[in-house]
């Protein structure tokens, strides 16, 4: 009796499965495990992950890694996915001239225009001139109210800007009511004597005047040329409950179009396209190009640097001089990225147009043999590189109950989306497409402005709920759940992720509906686009109608909504499509590892 | 007919004036009403629990000297949402604001 292990090294996960060969030559599967890939796929650094996956698997059946008599590695496809993001526009403000602001409790309502007057210089105010008084947090609400009440007889005070969170407290103590904005942290940056407009929206509404270029023009008496330049300011104030706009004499705002650059396709039908044409046009160009040999970008532009960076990362993998490293596929996705406005007062951001790109990099061959030798040295076990990844995945996928040849598989991993079709006589056609789970995480991260990839990964993975009281919460599908034990107050009123072992709190104040929408859009943009692209490439006659069964495998097939999205999309083509269930027990994971062990039996017979 | 405003109840025993003032300011800034009532000697947790159960809004604060405690109806006695033995000015203001945010179903500060 001998133990055979199959190991699949993926872009993000390394999977292992162990089977025992019975005396009759049949294979009996015993255990499997997976863990995150260490290092870039196809490098010697992978051995750590392989060893820990094997150890995990063997410990489940109470055995040691040394008991394995043969380890079979997949001949990993020499393709590696990478992602990058570039913004296409940029808002620049010289002599910073606005604060877009969203305090939770402003006070009063309406608009006000006046010269900025600091509270400690109130005595210099001239009767008759409208003023907006600014007060730092060193003044308490009682002091501010007292000073303003005293001055209101002699001065025309039209509005107040506070640094502390005390707008309501001040307003309740004012004799003459004016709109008040609070929680303006950088109050020291407000220039004295400059004309400013403030607006506080009515309850339940958002600012109307200051989010409208003509509104700003009306309040600050701008001419046509100046009105044009405040458009980005108005744009960035949409949806705020309160706002301040300053008119600085030399100030200017402009929206810069960055030199995005051209993408060159070296292909059957060589062509080029400018990045700022948008994702749709770029993807059309990719489709029109036919077989692509290499993709490059215009030197010294955003896209040029981006593609060079991806290639450079790969060249560290293949140390041979003049290594043949080529980008053979890209997936471009339109997105919006919140970018810090250069020159803004309080760290305001503006949603800028951006393109996210996943690229598929191809080298001649990954140094799999080196990994095998290192592993052999470390474990003292025989290690063999066996079988092409797609063939192994197909073999594994066939263990899903209810499948038969011909069969198409869609392997949705972290770095790439691969498709393969096995015909009845065992012939395999396959393709690798750029863009998968990691691009989805990147899109979620940028569109929600999280600045935290780990959080984005979790938003991708788990459904959402809003904790509405300490005893109940509303799921993202509208369902209500009640709990016996009160929920931890830390989660009260928050949007949380329902992870396996408890809640994960989302720190940023983003409505649940918005997160759901961004998450679903990101998944659809990447996986639906790629599923069609990939299957069209491998389908007989490049016609989807010639495919009858699709089995979804890989890490992203485990997702709670991607398989359903694809099923809906494929329904129109009469394709049976569903999440794989490898060996009837493993779900969509472990297809390649299973295939590797199975193929051992095939080789022996 | 006696009409009572829906308010947060603050039950106190010999409260520290400046702490109480900050707590009230926190509630006022969030725009919710409050009522203060002097009670018999008891722990802040005990007072808060009683206040939360008496308040129409289900949110109560207990105060004994400097010590403060925030409680919501339905939570067992002694398992206060938030509490401080000797709160600073910021903490008192925050506890007041949180008692109001509990009613508005907003995340705590």
C-alpha cells in the first residue's frame, strides 16, 4: 500500500490531496488540504506552502509527510496574472479653495455668504459687511455662543464654522439662528478676510447650491470663466450634507487629463489603442487582434510603466538572460477611484476615472523541475512533475457527479481564468485569460476607497448585514435575523461581514447597499466578461452553442454569488453550468490535485 | 393629559457637576431630549439599568459621583454598554453622544 500525493500550485492557493493505491490498482482518496501559496507561483519559495499543505493533509489521517511515497506536481502553465490600476484624470487646486464636508450633526439650514472672520478678531469686524465666523476648538460652545450673541447687534454674522463637534450646542444658545458647520479639522487653514459660502442641507437632503456650479456662481458672484473652473468643486460636493467654498483671488481649479498612453498589440492583426478610450474599446481591440504575441505600452506613460512593471516582476522569476517574457492577454475594466485632490484643504477626495488592468504574463517555462528537486531534498520523497494543468483540472472535474464527456471547465482562480474543453476522444483545447479574483479585490478596494487589500478580500468573500439593534440585524437580501445573546456594542449600527467565525466590522462609513453594488459589479465585470471570452476561445468553432456542459472549478467558484451570476448569463445558451463538486465531496476546489493522483493510476495501467 | 417628551433618562446620586454637564452636552449635540433625576444611593450600573428600563426610548445613563455608565433596555444588569470610573471631559461627552446614537441607530463613537 502506498500513498500518492498530488500538489497544485496556484497564483494564490496551493492545494494538495493524498490517495492510496489499492492492490487492485484502484485509487482511494484519503485526505486533502490547502494553504496560501508562498512566493510567486513557479518559484522555489513555493516549497514552504507545499510542505505545509501536505503536512495538514497527512495529519488529518494521523500520518506523517514521510509516509508519502510519491509527490506529483502539476506542470504549472507558465502564466502569471498581475493587476495594476491607473487613474486617467486628476483634479488640481491651486490656492486651495474648498472644503467638502460631511459632519453628522451640522446645525441650522440654508446658505450663507460672507467674509471669513476668526472669532478672536471679531472686534475688527466692520458693521454692515456680512461675516462667516470661524472658531477653533479652544473656545467652548458656551463661549462661542456668548461672543456671537454679544456681537450680533453690531455685526452682520451670516454663518459659523466650528472646529469642535458642537454645532447644535452653539445653535441652541444663539439668539439669531444661522447655518453652522462643525468638525472642520483644519480650521487654521481658513484664510482670514476671504469671501466664503457655506451651506447646510435641510434634514434628509444634501447640499443643493454648492453642488451646482451655477449655485456657487450665484453665491460668490463668479463670471462665466470662473464658473467653468469651479465645476470639479461642485462635482466633489455632490451628496454632502454641508459644505464650504472659498473664493481665493489667485485660486484656480482644473481637471487634468493624464497622458494615459497607447497600448500596442503585437498580434495577428497588430494594432494600438489609447488607454483613455475606456475598457470596452480596449477589450474590443484585444478581441480583434486575434492571437497575441505580446502587449506593450507607450514608453514613459502610465500604461507603459504599468506593463513594464508587470514584466519586470516576471523577469525575476526567469533568471536566464534575454528571457522570453511576454504579455499575452489583458483584461481592462472601467472603474472610479477616489483620489486625493492636490491642494485641497482637509484631505478631500474626488472620484477620478480609472482603468484597472489584469495582465497575463507568459514565459517559456516555469522552473518546476527546481521546485521538484528542492522538495525531494527536503522530504526525501520521490517528486515528479507530471501533466499539464488544464488536462489535470479536466480529469479532476470529471469526478463531479453528473458529468460526462465532452466537457468544458472554467477554472476561476486568483490570478487567471482558464478554460478547457475535452472532447469525447480526450483531446484538450485550453486557454488562459488575464483577470480573476485578485482583480475583483483590487476593484473593490479602489472603488470603496478602502486602502486595505485584506478588507477588500473579505468584502469579496462574505455577505453583509447591518446590525440594527443589539438583538437583530438585517441581511443584505432584506431578511431579518434575531439573536438570543445581545450583539457586542462595537457592532451596533454598523455594517458587518458575516464571516465563519463571527462578525467583521467595516470601519468606513459606507452604506450597505453601496458595498453590495460595488462588490457585485466588480465580480460581474471580471468574471462574466472573462467566462465568455475564455469559453468562446475554446469552444468548437468558437461558438458557445457547441458547449453543453460547463463545470466551474477553482477558488473563485467557491464564491457565494459568482456561480449564480454565470448560471444566469449562460441560461440563454442552453448550457448546463454549475459549481463543480470534485470527488463528490470537495466542492470546486482540488480539481488539479485530484487529477494528478488519478493520472498516476492511468499511467500505471 | 400629561404628555411626556420621549427622553433619555439620567439617574444620578450626588453627581459631579462638570461630568454631568458634559454628558448632557453630548446628548444635546445629537439633538435628543434628556431628563435628570436624583435617586437613592446605588452603583452607576444599577442606576443606568433602571434608567434604561424607565425611559420610553430605552436608553439610560447612571451616575454616582464621577462614575458614569450607559445602558440600553434589554441588556442584563451589570453588562453596561460603556462605563467610566473617572471619565475625562471627552469621555463624558462621548458617553452622552452614544446614549443618543443608540436611539438613532447610529454606530457608537
